[in-house]
C-alpha cells in the first residue's frame, strides 16, 4: 500500500471525544443529504446528494485508515 504521510498528522483526531463529535457531524450531514434526496424530483440533485453521502461515508472510515497506518509501523 502506498504511504500516506498525512495520516500521521491526523492521529490526534482519533481521540475518542473529538472523533465522536466528528462522527456526529458526519451523521447529521448524511441525514441532511438523505432528506434532500427524498424531497427532490430533480435527477441532478439526487446524484449530487448520492455523491455527497458517498464522500461522507468515506470520511467515516478515516479513523480505521489512520489506525491501520499506525499499526503498519
């Protein structure tokens, strides 16, 4: 796997309280995008919301990615 140097700088973010706040913010943003998808009939807006949800879910996996990078040291 290619080295990702920025992961080392994100280690403090894995602090439990900080991560929970970040995760809550991501969940809130995902819920807003879901509501947007439910309330629109515009295909472009649906695709945008889907893309946003995909990106937000990827951010939710960031903690595991950081921890895996630390474990590989």
